[in-house]
C-alpha cells in the first residue's frame, strides 16, 4: 500500500503534466493546420501603375506567389455600360492589379508592416490586406494557444515541485542504504538504484497511459469538439512524433529533477 | 599501509578531537586503537575511510592521500576496504546473501565467482542455513558475522572495524575476534580495530595506539 501510494504520488503529477502537454500539442497542431489553410486562401491585393518584373522587388516580405489579375476580366463586367472609345481609354489607364500570396499567415501587426512596406514601393497606388476577414478566428486560436502554453508552464512547474518532493522522500527513505553502499565504494547513482528503478517504472507507465489517451482522443475527436469547429480542423496526423515528444518529456523531467536532487544530497552529506 | 603525519581532526572547525596525530601502520599488521568513550577513536577511524577529512597534516591510506579532495580516489579506496561497524550496517531489504554480494557487485565480479565466494564465506561464518534470511531475522552475533563476511568478500587489503564486538555477548564476540584474527593471519589482511575492550589473548600480541585528550600515542 505504501509503495502504491508513493508510486501514485510520483506518477499522478507526471501524467497531469503530460496530459497538459498533449492538449498543447493538439491545439498547436490545430492552429498550425488552420494557419496553413487560411494562408492558402489568403492574398493581398496590390494596385500599381507600372508592371512588376520580379517578385524580389517586394523586399523583406516572404512571398509564395504573385499573380497578375488580367485587365480583361476586370473590364468584362462593365463592358456593356461603356462605349468602345471609353473601353480603350480604360484599358490604357487601368492600373495593374496583383494578387500576392504569402508563405505564412501573418499577425495583424505583421500585416500592417507588410502593407506599409508595399505602399512605399514606387508606383504602388493601393494595398488591400482584408485583415478583418481572417483575423477573428485566427486570433481566437492564437489566444487559446497562448492560454494552453501558460497552463502547460504552470503545470510543468507544479509537477516538478511534486516530483522533486517525492524524490526527496525516496532519498530520505533510502538514506541508510545509500550511505552503506557509499561506504563500500558505490557511487551515488549506484546506491540510488531503487529510486531510479521506480522513477523509470513510473515514467513508462505515464507514457503508456498518456499515449493511449492521446490516441483515443485524436481518433474520437468528434466526441469532444462541436461539428462546426470540427470542420475547421484538418485531420491530425504524425502521432508517432508526438508520442516521441511525450516520451522525451516523461523521461527527461524526472531525470533532471533526480540529478538536481542527487547533487543536492551529495553536497548535504 | 597507513601513514598519518600531524593530522588534526575536528567537526565543523570546533574543538580539535585529534591534534597533530602521527602514526604508521604497516601492511599485514593487526592494530588496535583504544581509548575511553568520547576520546575520538571512531573519529579517527572515520578519517581512515574518508568520511572525515583531516583539517591539517597528511593521511595516506593504501597510498591514497585522504587530505586531498578526490571523490574518485575515495571511491577506489573504499572499494578496497572491508568495514565492520558496531551497528553492523547491513541493508535491511537485502538477504544475508545479497548483503555479502554487495562488494562483489561493486567490483563487477562474475556471477559464478561471486556465488561461490558467498557460499564459501557463509560456510566460513557458519551461516549457510541463513543465506536467504533478512538482517531483522538474525541475532546481533549473526548480523555481525554477516558484516564480517561482507568485509572479507572482495579480499580487501585492509579491514577497519569500529567496536565490532560492542553489542555482542561473550560467545559472539569471541567468534568475531577469531574471524578478524584469521583474516589477518591466514589471508594477510591489515586489520585496524577500534575498541575499548581488547581481549586478553590479543593484548600482548599486537600493537595498540591509545587516544587520550586528543593525543595519539603507541601504548606499550
């Protein structure tokens, strides 16, 4: 019973930390995928008096593609309302319209910077960024992502605190054994073998538990998310990589905490 | 084997427990360190296995200078020591067998060699029937015999014993004295025993250092 209690005292904070990390991973994926989706759809319209010969002319901005909007298409809609001579004149006087696709979806601030940058180019008359269209959902997702990061950091700190407390208890329980082994020339790591063993067992248990939980959540995401939101979320893949991250976190946090406390124990003794 | 020159021992730089101690213990010697309670016998022994660093002077044990801070050399020294304590210092969740195996494991002995060695030692200390028992299931005398077996397991060059018979009845104490004498006589191990009760038949045979008021001197 005592062993079980100390096992859970160590495993529970680790699992809570890993679950928060999973939520962070999922939200990150959703935001990232949504970013890709809106970046593909999103473009800036730029109006210029002269044609551009190269994309490089728009310096400092990561551009995926620039498409020129054909004048014929623009004139097509008003052709019937104008005389031939007016159409000719319009054709000559109409500026060049460009549709600029960016490599990544910018924040509102970045978008304003891009707009200012573009407007400084000579002969550019106007730049339309259509900021409000995409920013509402995107900002909400960014807000959720930030909240999750803060939540994860808080959980991480609390977990480290609880984990270190449990490791300290184990050091205290094993202090006699540790000192006997050290008297016989055993290193601190060797004499702390039982602590390392229970830590590894707890970490592996946590990894298995959280990986199953993550797998089940991803495959049954419709149970947790409303259908209208679900439509916005592309399919989440690359779970293997996420499980690897979980494994790294589940092993590194207890190990680093243990090493810190082991050094402290050595200094104190 | 052990050379101390002008060593001063103290806890937390308070009162000096040993002052300017000088002594030399040769290889394969059997030596007693005696003195009244609180005279600093155990403190001196602590310095011999590196638990307490001398404030001044030089202390060489098995050619390792213990006045220098070198954790790796200290581990090396301890691996080649056999230590016996008054309170046995057996690991409670290890069986008798596992306790004796400890120094062999620390030396990475082969399993087969280790098991044979443990078998021989259990036979030597007459505890073969208690191999699977835990320390709490043994009497004080038996626990000290396990402690002796552990100290002998890896054929150390030096055995340090701190009041090895302090908690034992007369019979159990005589068994431990015999084991210590055999270790020295038959195996050529240097033995340093801290005690305030030296058996009569040992008294005239071996050298004895006495500690009185922080001063170490060889008693005649």
